[in-house]
C-alpha cells in the first residue's frame, strides 16, 4: 500500500459535524499510500467531528477554503455525517470548489450524506451513485441511478453508503487517483 500514490495531493473538505471515521479513515489510508492530505474548511483552527451520538474529536484545519484551488490537488474527498454536508451545501465557495474538481476530470469522492453536495453542484444527474439510505430519494430525485453497494464509481465520481464501507471507499479513492484524470461531460 505504501507508495501507491506518492506525490499526489488530496483535499478533504469538511466543517463542524463531519462523521469522525469518514474523515479520519480516508485521511489516514491516503497518507499511508503516500499522498499529501490537506483538511480544508470554511472554519479556521479546528473542526469538531460527530462520533456516534455525540461530538467527537477535533481535527486541525490545514488550509482555509478560500485559499485553495483544484489545480493544486489530484482529488477531493467529502466526508458525510448529517451536519457537515448540510452546512457545506449552502456554502457557494465549497460548491464551486467541488465543481471545479469535477470539471477538471479529477477524482471526487463522497460518502454517507455527502452526496448532497453532488446534488447541489449538478454532478449527481445521470450518474450511478450510492449514499446513506435516508438520502436515497434525494439522490434519485436529482436524476442519479442509485445502487445499494458499498462503493459505486462513475467515471471518477466515487460514492459510498456509510462507515461500514470505508475500506472499499478508501481503496477505490487510491485506485482512481492512480488512474489519473477522467474525461467526462461537465455537470
């Protein structure tokens, strides 16, 4: 696993209320595979996760949302939880950043409730996707073809259902980064 994506750069976009394991597991797996991983947020300092039924551990923010661009990264990872993507889907800077990764053909990975962000950006329409079961209808209403699978990939857009899928989700992110850019129509 070490060295699989040496020199690649990955941006994890999150704010308060991210699902703890859905940020930490991909972050740690990507770093172990050789990637540089930056936690990017509209918040400064630290953001606090959600773990089980209560607030989790804080995670250090590496860079401010307004200071990054897709050109500097190979992939974007969007952790779920209910709070985090709900806050980000009304943040125009966050949506523009996500869409810029997609339009550049770079890997876009979203788990749990984070496919809400793919809905808001128009990326979901016409794609094969999965999500947390409670937002399945949102994904379908956005024009996606929803599947009940641990991980679904559609031309570099990766989605997973929940923390139980993190192993498959993380492995697929590494695989897609290794493949490089994807040719796809803009959303």
